[in-house]
């Protein structure tokens, strides 16, 4: 009974999500997971992204972000989740079921590989959607063509293995439910300038791509 009620409430909350403008503040949310990976990496990233969106999209995000555990019912309070880290990711069976229900109810997950989590996150997301596989999004996808245009897809912010950056997606019944930025490290570009000392041009590109992801999610 609990799952049925939660699912109904979640569908109403998530399907009615719109960009938070004027007097309707919302929080961005960071996903907390098990396995030993540093889910808490890039602590200044989401506050800076919220501020950038407020300045450039006319949104009204709170600067402070929420932290929500993957198995918690609180997941359903946030239309957009950000997940990052460098290492291991483990979802229990109940974690995977909760995240699946959240995404099917209209929620959205952005995963940003901060270097070293790729092989783990792919296994973990298979627990959530065993029937789906990540697929590269074409450069003409709407997520690259919001307020800001990215004709070559997700921008590469950090070198890492010197491979091309990729924008991958999980698509369920025609809807993009998860966007996965690989070899890009958008979150590092969102952080305070003194943390990684990235050129302002790179930081701006990262923030613009983040704003596009958020605009895409809230305007679907």
C-alpha cells in the first residue's frame, strides 16, 4: 500500500515540475550512495550551478543543495538529482527499486563521472534498469540545444584519460530519464575557480551545459 501511495504522490509532484521562477524556490539535490565512492565530491559545484541558473535562466533555486540517500522516500521531493564521485558505487536491491520508481515517476538523474566511477556506475545502473543500456545522444538532441548551444555535444572540461567526452543516456519508452556525462567532468567546472584553477572559458562552458540539463528536465 505504501509503494502505491508513494508512486501516485511522486507522479503528481514530478510530472508537474517546472522551472522555479520568482517565488517558487527549489533545491538541487545530490545523491548519496553506498560502496565507498566519494558521493560528496565537488562541494561547491551545485551552489555555483544554482546561482548560474538563477542569473541566466531566471530560476529561483536555493543556493544550498539537498543531500538525499538513494533508498529514501525523500528522493521524490526533487525532480532533478546529481550523482558524482571517483570510486565504487553500490545499490542494494531496495535502493535500485526506489531509484527505478523515482525515474519512472518522472524524476531525472544526472550522473557526472568525476574520474574512476565509470565501471562501477554502469554495473549499479544495470541493477536499476537491467533492460536498458546507455546510448550516446546525438548532437542534435534537445539537451544540447536549450538556452545554450553545444554543436559538438557535452564539453570536455578535464583531461582524465584524454578520451573524447561523451553524453550518454538511458531512454525509457522514448523519455530520457538519465544523462551520463563521461570523460567531461562538468562538476569540476562548476566548482569555485580556486579549487581546480580552470580557465574561466572552461568553467563557463561547464556551467552552461549544466544549465541546459536543468532547463531540459524542467521544461519537458
